[in-house]
C-alpha cells in the first residue's frame, strides 16, 4: 500500500454529480495503490433546505469502495467527534470537497481537529468558492473553511481567481474536470432512442434532430433562455426538438407557463425527474448535441459527461465553458441570449455532428482521473 487517503464529500446513498465524482476519484486512488475510504454525510442538508425530491439514490452502492456516512452538517458535536476520529486515524492525505459555503462551518471545524495531529495534509477540491446564488454568510463561511486547508485544486480559471481573493499564498493548481467514465460506454444513437421510446414512452424518432439539456434545473443554468431560443421560427422550420432531462431544483411553474406562452410544447421532450446513473447513457447517446445555456458558470460536470459520450456541445460564453469547449472544434460558443443561442443551434445542424468528432476525440484525452490524482499528490508534496 502506497499510503492512506481519505476523501471527505458526498457519496452513496447520496446522489448526484458530487457523489459520482467522489466515488470515481476514490476508485482511481485505490487502483493506484492507496487505501481510500470516503467519509460522507449522515445528514447532508436538512430536508427543508434541499431543493429536489430526495437526496438519496435507490441504486446499489458502488462495488469495492468503503463509504462511511459519518458527518452531520448541522451538528457541532458531530463535527468535533468526526474531527477527533480522523485526527487519531492519521491518514497521510485528506481530499475534501467544497461546493457550498453552508458546508464551511462543518468541514472547517472537522479539519481543524485533524490538523492537530501534525501529520495529515489537507487538499481541498474547490468546485466553487463563491456560489452561483449568493446568500448571507457566504464570505465568512468560505474564509473559515479555506483557512483549514493546506492546498487547493480548482477546475476552472474562474474558481482559481475567486480562490485567490481569499487565499493568496497557499499552493493551488488548476486541473481539468475528469471525464465521467463510470456510466458505461457510448451506445448507438438508434439503440438509445429505442430505449427512451419505451422508458416511459417518448416521441423521439431515429431521424429527429435532438438537443439535450441535462442536469438539475436551476436559474443560473439558463433553461429559460434556451426555451426562448426554441421559439425561434427557424428552429421549428428546421424540425429541431429539445429534450430536458433533469430534476427541478426550483419552482417548475414559471417554466411550464413559459412553455405554454411560447407555444413550444410540441418541440419538447420533458423528463423532469432525477435521472438514475443506469439511464444516463441513454439520454446522452440519444442526442445530437448537448446544450449548456448557462447565465454564469465555473466548470460543469455536464461537459466531461458530454466528452465521455462524444457529444458536441453548444455552450454559453461565460465562466470556464469557452475554454472547455473550443469554438467550432468540439462545439459552438454563443452569448447567453435567445437570438445568439438560436443562431448557434442552427449553425450546429448546418455543420453536422460529424464535423466536430475528430477534434472532440482528441480534446477528451486531456480529461483523465490519473492526471487529477497525480496533481493532488504533487500538491501534497509541496505542503510545508
């Protein structure tokens, strides 16, 4: 065994992209010869703070991983106990996820206890430093958490810049978000569409032009902008449809009213429930392109998912997205407004999916889990 690593972050039976990431990262550490359990949450969010229907998956736990649901995000006594447990375990390295300031008090307190062993190095993967939707307490909670860490990983230049507003000295490295390669290999488009026609029935033909909006629906992700773009008469004339696959993390009523007002219900395939891991490949592989019409962005877990399934992307010219999706090479970049987005959609179908494939396959080679692990280990060696 090369050493001991503990990942702190969401994992099974919690669901979503963070859990998927943590589990895949733990698998990579194990494959490279490290002991690597995950310390997850017994309570991640109180139910009244969680925007979706449930925090938990009904799918089986990933094989070969040790997942310990230990952390209660709202109980300070628990933070002390978990911190003491980890301090005494003396892992060589802790990799901790940071995505919301509300987690700052719990994680920052746990890590302060760990640091007392004067052995464990603490590397934070900062998905966000400043959140997409600001709340009171964001700045002090973030500052409290960051002071408990030795070094940092970011996955976009935007987050790196935000990090340096708070932490100017401690080591930090930027690395590309690795591919989500744990949802199975790509399958033929016709096979994927046949599956979606029957689970449950969806009006999707083998020859249809299909765009995909994938993932949790929140204001900053700009689905309303994309719906306005779909109302462009050129889109209807071109026979383009939009499939929305993901759960509402805010009120659905404004979107449903917008669809009715625009008269575009016949152009939409709506699957607005949580998409289980076992079905992700069918939605990605059924699409011609993935659309990310975000108002603002750091990095996106949807982008590496699209890379894995070799789907060109149409993304907004915000945050880290343009760097991840080189324009007219692996996709198209447009301003986050209905007109430019509609133009980009029409441009995509004018060029055709095959136009992007060679560049997309070359570009995806950058996004490996081994590169992320190597960067984390290099950073840990830089810690004084």
